[in-house]
C-alpha cells in the first residue's frame, strides 16, 4: 500500500510555509508600535506587550502542566484494572 503524500511531506513546502509564517510574524511586530491600543493599565500600551504576555503565558502553562501531570497521572492499565474487577465471570 502506497502512502499518500500530504502538503507538508515535501521539504520545499515546509520551507515556504515557514518563510510566510515568519514573514507575517515580523510584519505584525513591525506595525504593532503604530497601532493605538486602548489599554486599561499603562503597561498594556507598551510596544510588544501582548506578544511577550502571550509567550510568557504559554511557557507558564507548559510548566504548570508538567507539574500537574505528576499529580494526576494514572498507571497505564488503570482502566483495565477497573473493568476486570467489575465484569462478572
């Protein structure tokens, strides 16, 4: 059986996508200082505040998830143990 190729299987398409993605990112960062923001607090009007805030929030979310994983984690066969004890024999 032949594997069907998708859009991102071609390295040329991946390079194109990344070029467009980073180009849009740089364009948005360049025009951000020229857009007037109506912030509730003075630090919200700082240039690139929301980009930095989003990045820091994402990194913190990853660290919190790693900590929560240790607390909430179950064994691999957690559900199998429960179904074996419930099933009548």
